[in-house]
């Protein structure tokens, strides 16, 4: 996935072949961020490279555990020279263009399917939880339901409509939340 931000080109890839500490990696990164200093095995590794005028300005790889995460249009949000990105069950906050780590937070016991702008905050569509967090990673509220927020029939399990959040769980139950995380319906 490529994102254009100001004059920067940000490439984000799934780099699942990257091995922490190995000299044999296809790509090397200036910075390596992981959710544990003890564990060299991660289910998810996403590489970021930032270029401006054809010159690389920074690179980093973020690593995390949890369920399946892919790179897609809702994998990252950029605001105020900060990129917020899903990686497994964790959200990372990195400043731009240096890619210095601001913070990371495990936001779901399963996985994070997407991150979305919501008013002045961020909404995390997790497998088990929906969270509203601030730009500094403070959880304002979370919501969980009878089952996971995935549908087997392909219908949308997460949608923002104005100030409402529409959810559907695996069992087919529908929920509508207001901006405070309270159930409307």
C-alpha cells in the first residue's frame, strides 16, 4: 500500500519473511519496533519506508502477535504528522517522517481489522472489541458483543455513519453505537 502525505511517499508492506536480527533479510530497516523484547517470533511484521523526492527519509518495521492482519486501505490513518497503523492485535503510533515510536498499545485480544478517523479520535475495529482512542493512545471507551465482529456472509461488520457506529457480529446480531460507545439499538 502506498500513501501520499504532504510531499512524502509512504510504502507499507507485509514483510512476514523478515527475521529480527538476521543479516539475510531482503530488506533492512533503520528502526525495529516490537511488542516484546523477549520474543523473536511474531505473527505480523509490517515494513514502512518513507521517501521524498526519490530519497529515502526513514524506514521501520513493526512487529506484533495476534490474529491475521493484512495491509489494506483501513490499516493506517495519518493525522498531524503521525501515522497510526494496525499490526496484529496492536496499534502503533509513529511520527513522520522519522518514524520514531510515539507509543504502541494492544487494542484487541484477537486482531485489529482497521483503524478509522472519528471526530478528533480514532476508532479501532477489532475482532472482539471496538475502541475509541485518543491520538496519544488513551482508551475513551470500548464495546464488545455476543460474538466477534466478523461476518461469514460478506455483509459489513463495521461501518461509520455520521456519529453512529453500525456493527454486526458473527451470529448476525446488529448494534448501533453513539459516539460515546453507548448502544442506541
